[in-house]
């Protein structure tokens, strides 16, 4: 695979010595497949990447991006992707973001919604763990949002992400997950009761060793953005 990757880029006149490739054509995954098909020993690799280059997923993984990556605010949505493709897409997006972060040291905020998708697979979970551990060095703030805290707790990479977060917010929890959270956050029985009976906009706020029960009240204009009801 390494030999094929180097060959694929060299066919586009890109080498490991290039510092600036802005004016060069970047290969796509189909280009990699074409190179692998010329190698007798690579038939298994060709079969593994075929679904990303010639099948229904080729439009996502084997095309030039249609996202303007120069905008100051960028939103990557994977809502309409097949469940099997979501972790792969999130991994690709996070890897792109990490490369951008390292390219220039400035303050950035990365928000990862539905982060439980990443924690379902060891490779992507390990990547997110490494991202969180190294983010501060590059002035990157990371916020992970999930409805399934258990997916984090049950992962060897997810639990350190939770426990090492400087700020944590817990919303209403189900009785099935409250015991798991009790072990992770050392909840008191009062805090367990609060989380089981919390109303909308009521959160348990963690900052260091401090646990505070808060209620967030949105302003009129914020509520117009947040609330989807037509009432």
C-alpha cells in the first residue's frame, strides 16, 4: 500500500519533498485503485477499496471535495450517510481537520456531535483520543457531544476523554446508564436523583472537582434558533 500511495502521488508530480502542492492536482482514491490494479500482489486491496471507488460510495470517497475549505465556519454533516459509512466519514473529516490545525498555530474550536459513532470502532476511537491529548499544544479546543455516554465509558479510549475533559455537562439520564455514570463521575445519591429527574435546560455542570446544578435560560433570539416546534 505504501508503494502504491507513493506511486499514485508521483503520477501527479507530487513527491515527499514537496512543501507546497497548492497548484498541483491531488489524486483521488480511484487513482490509487488504478495503481493497485497493476500490482499482482494487491488484488485483495483492490477488492477492499472497490466499494469506495466504483460503487455507491464513490461519490463521497473518490471525488474532489465540494466544500469550500477556506470559509471561517465549516460544518460537515454526515446525517444522510449509511450507518456503516458514518464512522469512516467522521475519521476522514477529523483527519483533515487535524492536518489543518497543525498547518497553522491559531485558536480554533472543534465540535464533534454524535461522537459515539467514532467510539464504536477502535481505530477511530484511538484517533480521537490522540487528537484530544495533543489538541492543547496546537491551541485547539475540542467539544464532544453524545447521547450515549456508555459508548465512551466502555471504550478504553473513551473513558480517558471523559475524565480528562476540563468542563463536562450532563443532561437527564436513563436509569440504565446512571449506575455507569456514578462509577465514572463519583456521583452522590442526590446527583443521581437530579439526573434521573432533570427537566429541559437543566444540567449537572462539572468544572474540575466542583459539581454544580444549573438551569440554562435561552434569550428570546436564541430560543428562535434552538426550538424547532411550530407552536
